[in-house]
C-alpha cells in the first residue's frame, strides 16, 4: 500500500482520520526506503481494526480481554513471520528476539511500546511504537545488517492502566515497582480482579513479579511514541528525542452523602456529595494553576447512580502532574485540607532518560541540525525501565492535532515513516554489526 494511498484516507482497512483535513505537512529529512514504508503500511492496515469502536472511532483495547488476546496473537504472528523467538515473561509482556540474548547477557537492545488503549483511545498511542519497531527489523534486514548484539521488539501489557487503574502495570511488575500481591487484588469497574482476568486469559498469576531473567537480557531500551502534545508542531520538526517524564500521581477521593429521593427531599435537607464533587473539580483546576501544573478529575463512580436519586457516595480519581515535584505535591496538600479521605494510588517521581544517550541520538537524527529535545508529562514504560536503572531513550513523532487519548489523536504518514527511519538509524547505531 503506497504512502499516497494512505494519505488519501480512501483505502479500505485504514481509518479516514489517517488523512489530515488541513492537508499534508511538508516532509522533512529522515526519508525511509520504499520497502520499509510498505512494511509499515501493511502492518498498520492489518492492525487497526482490532478493538476499534465504530461508534466513537476510538479504540477499546484493555488488558486481559478478548481484544488484548487478539493483539497479543497479532504480535506473535508478526514475530513468527520474521522468525523471531517469542518469549512471554511472567507478567504477560511479550518479547520477540532477533538473536539469542542469553549468549550476551545485559547487551540486548530492546525497542517497542504497548498495544493497549484508554477507553475510546487514539490509534497511535502505543501501536505506533510497536509497528515502527517491527518495521525497523525489516529495514535492517533489507539493508543486510547483522547486528553485534541481540535485538528485541517488546509489547508491554497494560501500559494505560485503563481497566485496573495502575498505569504501566506490566513494566512495573517486571521491574518490581508494583507489588504482585497488590496487582492481583486490583479490580475493574465490574469488580473482576486482575488475578481473575489474567487467569481467565490463561496466564499463571502466581508468577507475577520482578523477572530477573528478563531484566538480565536488557542493556538498552528505546521507545518510539506519538507525541501527546504540540511541541513538534511548534518546532516544525517530525521527530524529537525525549529528555524526561514529569512527576505525576493518581489519588482517590471518597465523598460521602446520603441517598434520598430526588423529587421529595427539600434542598435544605439534602446531603448531596455531588456538590463536593463540583467543588473538588473547581478546586483542582485553580490549585493546578497556582502551582503551574495540571490536574484532572477524569473518572467518577456514583452510587446508587440513578437519575431520580441523590447520591449516597461518590468516588473520584484525580490525576496531577507538573515539571516540579514539590509543586505537584503542594497541589495535594491544598486539596487534602478541604477533602477527606484521600488515598494515594500511585506516584512516580520525575524520570530522566540517559542524558548522554539523548544528546548522542539528537545529533544522529539531525540531517541539518540536531533533532529537538523534549520533555513530556505523559508516563511511559520507558520511564519505568529508566527508573529501574536501564539505559533508556525515547523518540517522539509529531502529532499535528496535539490531541491524545482521543479518536482525534493523529500522525501524518510521512511523519510516521520518518519515525521509522529515525528508529532504524538509532538501532543501527547502537547495535553495531556488519
């Protein structure tokens, strides 16, 4: 399938949003060869229907579901087509190896990302990194490169945390950042535990936890990801190198009231936690502005949840982030004064990627000038691995809408192909070979 066909948005099997209504941006640098473009385009067209909600145009790809199993099967088929050795670790993460990592412990070069999504999520967040990584293997083989170190393409499970509430669960379990007993007890909105869901999918949940054998194989991890903002649009560049992930956390607020009849209860007699929820949303916004961060109440559970009933209890989840850890923590100090109880469900400190490697890759990817360096407020598996001491880097591909976690998330075909070429250069540089 040609790039021109993809850009038209008229091909069957490709979402129409693959075509930007404003028209294509001018391609810059990093042009891959036609066979690599064809490889990427075939995989993208083959993958995109899995988990697609035709009503919203978004994707529902949640951990340990039928859709998740289909995505893992797709990944396994891609590994088999390339005669790569597929390993599923004790936490459900998939690793497709080109070369034997046990012959050179600690030297494996891993690329990849995740395939799961948030509810009604975009097409590019995660899958762009996995498809690009597989296309890189094809590109290197087409060019006749025999790497000096083993290369793996990784598909991390449950990166978004959309079903059980913990982001990057697969990589956190792998590195020991998430307690396996806690993970097994996590529940979804239907009160199904992670242990029950994973067991039903055929995974042995007794083995969840830090996987020393897998970690011993990984020397460097490079994750390509669609940018989840407008940094590259403002810079008018297709690809950037990541520098750090901002500190971020998630908190649960339990707001108590008293259930009652919506039609017969006088206003002065009500104990309506919806008023507290409204105040929480407004206070979170104003507090974030004061501390130069961002705060979002994006998930709410209301009981009993009837149109004609006053709520008895409301559970609301807050996501707060910012460049400065002290300011993010200060947001919660302010909120705790007015709302209780508040439970911290997760916290991730600022994570820096290897600065020497980032500078090296910036120069490598700049044909006319170094590729730009960008920090991000979005969490990634790369951040978890970096925090665990693994040499890690990220590449970002331009998103002209600046929108993510939404069907409006987008990347131009030419920019996606430029991302593949950038990652190919990086892997060829880091893997050596002949």
